[in-house]
C-alpha cells in the first residue's frame, strides 16, 4: 500500500441483521484488515457504535423532523377537512352530488399526478426546495379556498392543494429518512405518519367546531391550513438540504457541513465516507443515462424494491382505511346516533383513535421492527374487517321489513323493496320509520331528496321535526341491534391498522431504494397509494350496491389475506441498517419469506478513510472484499 494512504479503517460491513453480525464476530470468519492498532473491527463494533450514538440524538434532529412532518399534517388536514366542509358547502353553493364528488376526488387525483411527477422535481431541485414548494402551494391553495366566490374557484383551490399533498407525501418521508441516524430513522419517519393522522384528527375537530356556523364556516375549515403551511415554509427557509442529496450532486463541502450540523458533536467522518462510497458504487451500478425508471426496472435489486414498495402502498389502500374512516359517521348512525351534529363529533372520535394508535406505531417501530409490526397489524386488520363484515351480515339478516307502501307520485323503484336492507342499497332511496325502543314500525322506502340527502323527497320524512314521535329518516343505513359488533369492529380495525399498515408503507418506502433511485421509487409508490385511494373510494358504494356492505367488507378481508401473504413473503427487515446497506436485502430472489439475507456469506468491504488532503479519486483505490 502506498504510504500516502497511511490511515485505513474499516468502513462498512454489510450486516443484514444484528444477530448475523454477531455470529460473524463469533465465528471470526471475516478478517478486517487494517483496523487501527491491530484491532480487528467486528460487525459487533459497528452495532455498538450505532447503539452508542443512539443515546444522544441532537435536539436539532427533532426540530427537523417536526418541520418536515408539518407536510404530513397538511396531507392529513386537507384530505380530512373536506367531509365536514362539504356538509355546509353543498347547502350554501347548492352543489349537486356530482360537484361534491368532483371537489373531493379532484384533490386526491391531483395528489396522484403530483406524487408521480414529484420524483423528477425531487432529484432535480432537492428535497428542501420541494418541501418549500409544497408548503408554498399549500398556502396558495388555502387562500384560494378560503376566499372562493363560486364552485369553479373552489375546484381550482382543491386541485392546487392536491398538488401540494402529492409533492409533500413523497418528499417528506425521504427527507426525514435521509437526515436521520439509522437507529432512529424508522421512528422519525413514522412521526410523519403520526402527523398525517393528527392532521385528520384536527380537521375533524375544526369541522365540528365550525359546523355551528351556518354561513361561511367552510371558509375557516378550508382556510386554516394556511397556518401550518406558512409555518413550514418559514421554518424550511432556515433548515438544511439533505446531505445525501448534496453529496449526490457533488456538493461535498456543504454535505459535510450539514452532516456535522445535524449530528451535533458526534463524529461524522465515517457516515460521510460511507455515503460517499455508496454513491460511487451506485453510480457504476445505475450505469449510464436514460430514464431513471427504466434503470430501476432493469436493475434487479431496485426492481424488487419497487415491487415491494408499490405493493405495500397498494395494499394499504386496499385494506379499506379511507372507506372505514369515511363510513364511520354512517356506522355510528346505525348504532343509534341520529343527530347529525353528534355524528360529526363521534367521527372526530374515530380519527382520534386512528391518531392515538399511530403513536403506538412510533413507539413500536424501532422495538419490533417494520416487518413484524406490519404483519401483526395486517393480521389484526383482517380479523377486524371480518368482524365488521359479520356485523353487517347479521344486521342485513335481521333487517326491518317495509310495512307501509304510500302511493308514490314519482313511481320510483323505491316502492319495490320489501326490507330496509334492499332499500338502503339503492342510492336513490331511504328508509322512513318510527321507533319504540329497539322496535321498528310504520316503515316505508321512499325516494331521497336529491338536494339534501337528509330528507325524503316527499311524505312524512320530507320535513321531520325534532319531536320525539316524528319519523326517522335513514339514508345509507338501517337500524339494527347488532350495531355494537360493527362499532367494536371499527375500533379494533383502527387499533390494528394505525400502528402498522398506516405508517409502514411510507416508512419502508423511504428506506428501500438506493440514492439514485430514491426519488423516482418514492414517486411511483406514492403515486400508487393515491391512485388506489381514488379507486377504493370511488368504487366502495358501487361494490356495496352489488355485494352489499357485508360483501364489501368480506372482500376487503380477502384482500388483507393477500396482503399478509405478500408482506410475509416479500418484506425484509430494514431496522437499524444504514440506508446505503438496505439495497443488499434485495439482491436475491424477490420473496425469501423474511430471510434477511439472500446470501449466506455476508460481504465485508473496506474503504480507506481519507485524511485532510482527501481527493474524491482516492476512493477508486477502495478495497472491496
Ligand atoms: O398512512 C395514511 C393514514 O393511514 C391515513 O389515515 C389515510 O387516510 C391515508 O390514506 C394513509 O396513506
């Protein structure tokens, strides 16, 4: 070895799991040549290093995570607030059902497009600028929504907000993952998901609070998002770019400075060298020019990571979270909560449950790891969906019959149905009945008032009063004494989904791609999430119409079984590994049922640690064992 390379040290062991690393040191199979003063560095040493750094995470890391996760908050707030705003908007602006649907789904559609194109922006402009851009877009969107004079401008505002959500949803997890130390990465990225569900919860509280304001309450609901958006924008003016992105762009000085700043007084040389070495290796591996997505597809490990990432996001949505959340108000009505105001507040309780159980995920992710957490969550989610389905089945079987058949001036299809179940599955009809305790009597199936689904088009239920003996109008649900099973299913569902299947797809995706493929990989998987979000919400009512509610929930349970098989087979554990080492988990066949390393022989490689007069070309002399 040349004398100018006087200082060598062990840089990185591809430890795929801590226990394997330990085994290596026991076996003494790998000799770690060149470790200072004759010390043979072992993978165990590395683990120790990780463990020791875990004791002191600089406060600045939490500041970074907080300001980044405001992007998650806005994602949750803007997707959650619209249901409450719509209740007021449809009256004030006389919105047809089509317009209501357009205003809700335009945001999700725009998010899908923005997430897919965000990959390019992310790689080109960097994570920080993309987050600044997203918060700027959120602010503009919030202002447009709060001053919108008509529904067309509202639509523009909703699309603008959707663009912000799309960019934030794919950038924020990547940014947090890239600035976090490995031992805490999972937890910090999962905080972003906590902020998503937190945003949904606050949105439901704001909806509840402003629902009393007959005129213009929706302007506050939609406009309030400007506050966190501006806060994030201002915060990010002072926060640094991801050191990994900087290094990739060749801005090594800045990268080293940022790394020192975010790691506090801990030594950053090893981490810096490791990232640098990986970028060089990745450069060779990614090879040449051309579209990144094509390179991802051609390169086995990244192709497999993409399948895992997109699969997780697809199954997250196919598990029916947004249907369950959206449908919770109706579920609660079935349970006997007849007052609309009360239903709004109870829907807030649903999103609070989702939020609280996401905290459990933040706590568990570094303790049990991503894989076990996702598997456990899916298992419970599947069981809860089955319970929900059974609740709906029992309700359908004991559905109250139609006993009154008033003359129908519209000659609608509603008069043909013999039970509440059949009546409520037709979107044009509702069930009008009287109640004595749990006994239903004097019931009829009549057309719904198109302008306001809260009333029938004509007859007893078209102008109900608050009086105790006035008939009850049930649209979209039937009175049932099995509602407690459905309620229990709903709570269990959220308790199981929120810690695992809610956050893990975002967390895992931020980790599994090598740097060159990270923006594009996350853009694709976030895009898949949004596309399936639209698909599931748009198809739910149709599926329910054809398969009934219990059929729809049995279908979701079946999809969760597929998700379980997929996760069991294909999701490796990424806990505790350096981002740069995670690609190795995808070297072997796609599905190895959790065996973390496809190769039994672990690879150990060394690179030189540079002195002050380091030249980037030094790395070409790296020894790779
Ligand atoms: O991870 C989030 C979270 O679980 C939300 O509650 C849900 O609405 C989103 O669709 C999902 O991506």
